[in-house]
C-alpha cells in the first residue's frame, strides 16, 4: 500500500497537482507505524520528517493556488 500510494503521489507531483501532498500525507501516515512495528526507528523518524515536510508543502502550495 505504501508503494502504491508513493507511486501515485510521485506521478501527481510530477504533474504539479496540489493533491499530491495529500497522497504523501497518507503514505507517511501509514509508513511511520509500519516501520515502528518492525523496529525500524530511524526509518520511522525519517518518514515522520517527510510527514512534516508534506504538511509544510501543502500549506505553501495552497497559498500559491489562485482564488476560486
């Protein structure tokens, strides 16, 4: 599931879709507990940092969108 959503998010990001950041949030939300359950703490921390990055990007990209 992590792989499938990662591919989808990357494809959306390559096409510069705002929704790609929502996909990255889903990926990272799934990945952190998954890696923690496998005792991969450093990898889980990395994905937690990716989660924060996705939130920041989501907010910044939202500001750049034209008003509807």
